[in-house]
C-alpha cells in the first residue's frame, strides 16, 4: 500500500523531519502535533520539513499528504498540444487522491483517523455498529461533546447521537453505514468508480447539437429519436450557480416534440463497454435533472451479449424506474441489481455492452421498459450522470479533462463541420505540407503513417466531408486500425504528389 503519511515522536530538540511520501505541490503537505493541525513549518528541501520550534518531548507528530481533489492541475483544450509531463501530473493527481482516500478508509477501520477526516456529512445510518465499538474507552463522553454533532440531516438524529454526551452500543443504530463501506469495498473510492464516460458532458467532438436518430451530440451519448422528434444540445451552466454542485460547465438539453405511435420514442443512451460490467452486482445510478414543467422520466438498463456468432439474447427491462421531476434541478438516484451472466454466451467479437437509457417519450410498445411513461413533449435537462457499484450514490466523480478526453477517444476521434483544412490534414498527416515524390506513374504510394492519440476500441471507420482534393494523384485511401492509419494514393505522373482535405469534418468512429 502506498504511503501517504509518516509519524514521529518529538524529543524537544529536533525540528527537522523527513517526508517518506511523494507529492505534487508543497501546499499538499500537512502536519499535526498531538492531533492539532499546524502550519508552523517550512521546507528545508523537497524531502525535509523544518518546524519553527521543536515539538515537545513525547509530542505525536504526523506528516501527511492531502492532494487537491477540487480541480485538476492541468487543463487541455481542443487543438492544443498535450505535454507528457502535464498528462502525467494529472494521472498522479488522480492516483494520489485515490491513495489518500483508500488509506483514510483503512485508517478509519483501524482507529487511526486524521483530524477533520470524518465529519457529520460522511456518516450514514448504521455506519457504526456494535461489533465496531469496543467495550473499552474508544468512544466515551470525554471524546464526544454534547454539541459535537450539529446537523439537520435526518440520518443523524438525537436517537443516534444523543445529547447526554454518551455514545453506547445500545444507542447506536445497527442497521446503517454499512452501505457506504460496501460502496468503498466494491469499487475504488476515488478515480474511475464512475462507469459512465463523459458524465459531466465536457467533451463534444462531433459538435454541440444533434437531431438525428442514433446520432451523437456529447461524446458517448447517443440519441434515439423515432416517430417523435428530438434535439439534444449543449447548454452552459451560469458561473457560480449552486443548484448542481461542483461548478460543472455544461449539461445536456433534449427538446422533445411527441407524436403518438406505439413505436415512437425519444431517449438518451450510453453503451458501457463489456456485458461483464457490473454483472451480478448492485449498482447505483445518480444524475441531476429538471424539465420545463412537471414531468416524468424513466431509467432502464439492458445487457447485450454482442452481435456475431451465437450470443445469448438481449436482457432488457433491468431496473426500470419512473421518476417525477420538476422545473428545478433535483438529484435522481436509482439502485438496482444487474443480472448475473452465468450460463450466458458472448458473441465472437466480444462486443457486448451494458446499456443505460434515460427515457423522455415512449409509445405503448415500450411500456414495460419505462413503467408506462407514455408520450409527452417538453424540454429535459440532464447533468452529472454517474453509475457506480454499491447501494449508495456518492459525490459525482470529476476526472481530469485530459483523461476524460482520452476515454472518449477510445470510441471516437473527430472534428465537426466547419473545421479548417489545416486541422483535418494534420490529423491524417496529409496535405501540401507533406508531399510525396512519385517515381513511377499509376503506382500506389504511401502518403502517411499516423498514430491515434489513444488506442481505440476496435478498427475505426474513417470518413470525411467534403471530398478530398488531389495533386498529381488519384484514388486516395485510408487503411485504419485501432492504433492509427496509413494513407495512400495512386500517382498520375512522376513528381511530387499529395492529397488535401478542404474545410469540413472528419469522423474516426469505433463506437459500440
């Protein structure tokens, strides 16, 4: 287990103490003396801190790392270069936050809790049970003051934290905080516990809106518009708003014009790679939602075992839940169990998936999958979608933007209509800046070898618009793999040859 803290005992003389753990910034290094936080120290060098005065003989000294989880160190923007050092720092930031959270959870189990690491908001019913409280003095009136817990949260009531300053096993609810520990144990506490990619709607490689059935708007989010019409578009949060926590930048808005018909429908979906995902496990879906009036929406999961070979039949209607929403943002949570796949068969390409669908409009053919949602027109807003193991919805996980982009580019790389020729040509390594000398006419020559920014899920389909423009060649072709592509063309005569794309769009698609 990675070290995130180190303890010493003061001798009344020493002021220099060695750090035994790595950190990203000096501001992330903290210290306590006898459980009280202190900032009365400086850095003698990167590995040693120096207290302003020597801790007293017998003082308990703890040096620990507390990496910022509020914002990422480095932010990447479209068309900008991604430096390896910056990307590594973002990965380290996520790793360090995860290590610190894991060690804090273990410390809590072992009784070694840093000051301030557990607050009332971290407690849920039943977290402290009889078997976790010893008969000794671990919890006694001198350690819990009568005003130690002040909260309006109904999960912390006087019955659970009495005002007479005593905590006894008779007064502890035995049924409660186990769900939180289950969530911690079944999945990482921080870093990739959310199985939804682009749940914060930060990445929009294809453009900022879509009104086409089975098309995409935000990365990884597909739109299902049949019979009824719909448009999904990016919307920006107002800076400083507090309705949805964490200062998100964007949310998804779907505008529905319903048309009555048994097969008509409008929904938003994401295919989560591998039918093995959460199979046989309890999971919790959470997201924020609102509408232009009081409406209902429905949630459904589906297991697909792939398309090739002889895969098992699709299993759908999993966790169907209808939820009432209003005109103000509210958090929706749905807990269900994904069926086991024991005895099932996957397709030969192993391209199965777990499908999440958020329904806005549904004809009678889909009543069983929507809890009879029915037809409705309206405007529906969705933000911060998270799917995680366990029965408790934890705070939304915000991964570094560069990591989220890389996760999206496993399935799609591209630029929307209106992208300049220079950007499109650079992506494929072609254009007048990369001429190739042909020696023989009517011969195919390689124009470029290009490596994708990340390894893609499968060999992608590469398309572009408008058509390419030739110089001394013809029959441009792109052979693509999950790792990159090779482009070529047939020469017309000896001499320089190249192919260029005009201002337009390009799609490198390996979606499920």
